[in-house]
């Protein structure tokens, strides 16, 4: 079930990215700017989660530097093509694929 807002803990579980990394990426990427609720806690929207999944793909999987990831995010934002980008995948599908990849890496390391 989709929600309008997710806490930093829920976002971390959905994306597989630790909360301290989320806060760090927030300081580096203007595209990632979660709102804050009345208590001052971060609340992430669907678009924030999609941005996080794109950053995770670029930085952790494709091994882009943060500067390279920033350029790629801008390129994707300005790209006129109709191809589906990683950020356009549903976060449930991306989360499941990430879990499968992590499981396979873990399994490989045990062999």
C-alpha cells in the first residue's frame, strides 16, 4: 500500500539505504530534499524515494562518484527521450530487485 509520506526509517527499509547515507545525500543533491513535518522530522514522498533509488543505482551499483551522479541526474532530468529510467520503476519492484541482488551477492560470498 502506497503512503503519501514515509519516515526516514521506512524510506531506509524500502530503499536499502542507511539513514545516515540518506542525510548525507540530502546535503549533496538538490534533487533530494524531503519535507519536514511539524516535529522537524524528515518525511519522504514517492518522488524522493525514486530519486534515492536512482542515486543508489548510480553510486552503489554503477560506482559513479557523487559529482558524476549529480551530472547524470541532471542529464536524465533534461533528457527528452521516452526511455524508462531507473527512477521510473516502481519502488516496490526496485526494492525487490535490490533484495535479490543483495541475496545473490551474499550467497556468492558464502561459496
